């Protein structure tokens, strides 16, 4: 491509704060490219007041927002999630038709990934999928969505060698599959360090001793038990007697019961500090200094091993997923969760073992690797001509 040719547009689709933080290093790398230019489609919980209107954080980063697709229905049912996805799909089609981007890029396994992949496949726009090939045994719909997106996408940015191998087993051509690591690690590597004292002062909380982070989401097969499951985790954490920083759950069905449990415990226990969304700099530095990350967030599986942070993964979500030696899996029994938390925070031999454990998700340079692949893939016809290798 000649130096005076227009930069090709990469349209990033983001529906949540957590997803945007994963995409951010890639957006930065694309913005720094001589041949690519980023644009952002903001949708999902970013635009919902009950989830903190995190679109404001996207705006603050200064990258061009190509469109805002309001799709999230004010309902806590399984059907609402599907209807919200349908609205999102319709909005994406209109946006892509108007902008004609050169790439669509999305991460993971939620509504945004499948609606983006469908839009690109039907409208002849190459789709770049980050974090395909992952697998888990929690029977959540996200797993099927992830693999469906792999079959619709045109370039695959795998977070681990195991994920890359699974993508090839799904019948994708070798040249489309790139092991780049997890972009979420880029933010951990690059975010400026706050000392424990600085962090506590800026957050207005004393951090004299150990503390914990809690992020627990509902899952569709167990949506009716989500509130009770959250209460079990909160009860176990209350018994630790240390500060706990709690981030709100995602928008999946069952989230309202999880939120009610958090509000109840936060009102009765001064050690609990609940947030709609923790600022990125606070969250990264809390992870750097925390004694344990508990719940069932993918942050515990993917980002935490990079920092040597012990994780207690509660319940079904993330079961069977590729992970480092920093993770202990438990059921929903309070006593079992409590024992795992105490080991993670207070057992120095265990903590040393976690610090030495291998990290399967890369070196924190995924963003530039992904941008480099897109920069050199200039043959659109080749990208769109998918063949199975079964």
C-alpha cells in the first residue's frame, strides 16, 4: 500500500467496560499504524445508566466513536438478552452499510461477537475475532457463541497455543490463525503503578493490610440461583474480615438478584466497597496489590496469572477453561469458599507457589501483534474466501 493511500478503517465493536478494556490496547496499536485507522461502535451496557454509562470512559479516551447502538432492554430475563441482540444486529447492519469499514473487530463470546460476525459475514467485511478457541465446561451459551463466531470470522487472534490449536481443529485454515496472547495483559503491563498508599489515598479507603476483589456474574443455566450463589460468596468473604472491593455483575439474566445481594451485604458490612465500574487505573492497581480475586470473572483466568494473583473461582462459570496454577475452583458451599479464600490470602507457601506459576496467556504485547496482522492482510478477496480444512 502506498504511503499516500487512505488508511483502512477498523471498526471496533464494544458492548461493555470489561470488553472495552480488552480491546483498548488493540485500538491504541491501530491508531499508531501508518495504514490503519480505528473507529468504535458503542453498544450494550455502555449506554445503560444502570451499568454506569461507561460510554463516557470511551469518550474520554478520545478515539472516534462511529456510532451508538442502544439495544439493552430493561429486563432481567433470558428472552430479553436475545431481543437485545436482535436490536443490536439491526443497528450494526445500518452502521456498517453507512461506513463501509475495511475490518470489523470484536472480542470473546457475548452478543457483540455474534452480531458483529453475522454482520461481517453477510456484508462482506472481514471479521477479526479476538480470544476464539477458548473452551469451558460451564454449559453457558457463551461457549457455543464463541465457536460459532470462529466459523463466521476471517482472522483469529488466539490468546494461547491451546486456543489456536482448537481453532485449527474447527476447520479454519492455518494462515488465518495467529497466537498473539491476551490483549488484557497489555493494560496490566502499561498501566502506571500506584503504590498501596497512593491507591488507598485516591480511593479514600485504608489499605493497611490484605484485601480482596470480588467479581461474580450470573450464568444462564443457573440464572434462578444467581442471588443465592452470590450470597454464599459474600458470606464467605465477610468471614475473612478484610476489605473487599466488589465490581457489579454483567447484564446477563439473573444480574438483578446478584446486585440486590451486593447491596444488602454492603449495607451491613463496612468491609465491603461496591462499585458500578471501577476506574481502569484503580482496578489494575487493586489487582497488583490484592490478596485474592474471587468470583467467576475471566479476569481471574486470563489477567490474574500475569500478576501472580491468587484466584478463587466460585461455581460453574470458567470450569474446564485453560488456566494457570493461580486458580482454585470451588463449589457454592460457604465453608468450601472460605477455606479457599483463607489459603489464598494467608498461606504464604501457597502464595509463593502462585507467584511462580506459569501464565498461559502471553507477554502483554498482543495489541501490536494484532494490528500488525491486519496491516499486512490487504487481500480482501482472499480473506473473504473461507475454506474448511476438515
